[in-house]
């Protein structure tokens, strides 16, 4: 279950990613952050960035019109 939810629907990339980066700075290791985004690019870009920087991509779910991207802070 997400500790924090970022509602980035209606915002275009890199907006949701920038909000995620800010939230990760405030989160504790082990916290889960859910990003809601209607921008198709976020469904690919956010998991790619998460893996690059060493956090955990828990999963991406198509919610019909937007995506729920769940991230676990790993460090």
C-alpha cells in the first residue's frame, strides 16, 4: 500500500517524474509512492528512471485513461 500518492493526471512528462523525485527526497527507505499519470510517456519513463537510480518498480497498472505506477524507495 502506498505511503504517498502523487496525482499527476493532466500533467505531461516530465511533470509526474519531477513530482516523484521531490517525494522520494522526503520519503523514508521502504516507503511506497504511487504516481497517477495520464501521460503515456510516464508509464515507460518513470520505471526506466527508477531502475536507473536504484529504487524498486513495484508495478504499473492501466486504470483506463491513466496509469498507476508504484515505486518503493530502496535507498
